[in-house]
C-alpha cells in the first residue's frame, strides 16, 4: 500500500539524480521497468534525453524500447554499453 502518492518511482529517480549531482542530459540516463508503475519515470527519462527499456512485448510508454524478457534486457544494456556478449562456457 502506497502511503504517500507523491512518493513513486519518478520521485526516486529524480532524487537519486539530485543526491549524486547527476544532470540527466546527453542520453546517459537509462531506466528499465516492467509494469505500469514504471511508466511515469520512463516518460520523464525519455523527455530528459535518456532511454527507457520496457520489459515485455509492448512498450509501456511512447519512445520506450521493448525488450522481450529480463535476459533480453541484459543483452540490450550490454549492447548499449558496448560490451560484447560471451557465449556460455567462455
């Protein structure tokens, strides 16, 4: 049960940025989520020039990239970071 309606994931993202003195510009902010309670934060991140990754078949908000599963999310983030994936066993 949410006790204060203004305390949501968007509040958390904004305050985390403020806490670490991070200006969310230049496409450096990435938010990943899988539920409607992530939508507001995703929209804000996109408006600030960042990327939103939505786990599931359909993006939660316009401009978010859909990734099929948590495993696909890992691969997408690795690709965004320029990290080559290693086949299992290496």
